[in-house]
C-alpha cells in the first residue's frame, strides 16, 4: 500500500525518472495484494491491480537510492543482510522525522479486518505527507533536476 501511495505522488518533473519498488523480507514472489489491501488502496484513489509481491534481493538493494521500511525489524534484517546500506535505509517514521511522537512501526495489517488496513493506510499517508517533499528533493538532487 505504501508503494502505491508514494507512486501516485511522483511529481510530473520526476515521472518516468523515479521508480518506486515494493519488496518484502518475508514475501513470496508473484502474489496479488489481499482483497482488503486492494480495496483500501482503491478507496484512497491508488491502483494496486498490477502489484505483485516480491522478495527483496541484492539487485533491488543495489539499485535503490532510498530504502524505506515499515518496521524496525525489517530495517534491522536488511542492515544485517546487506552491510553498507545504513545511510539509505530508514523506517517510514524515522524518515518523516516523527520518531518518538507516534509508534515507530507501521504494522502490517495482513490477516486483519478491513478497518486495520484502513488504519494502516491512514498512517502511511500521514507519514508520506510529512516526508514526500524530502523524498522528491533527494530525487531531484540525484537526477540533477
């Protein structure tokens, strides 16, 4: 859901220059989103119909300029598995500079009811609202735009 939200926010000047990739540390490749995730995203105006799950791998990590995790456990796992990525790896809450003001993790609603998905989507959107200008500034700097 976070990738769909962020992907829908890419400014025109960065379209076709910035790629938002979603990958999980426990994901199986090729699965469609849950009905609850797709419905929640659709209610917010995001399209997840083409989304398929993907497991994070070295290729994704190497190509990524910024890695945003939903949970501290995910961040720790990636830092242990791929040494040298500390400077580009954050939880969404850290990146939004909200550490300590709200819970640090954006918990995965998988297996929960639609209200849990809506709550998670609301938190993701809130944190992206706080951090997206920083993300696009980094992208423009990297692309020299």
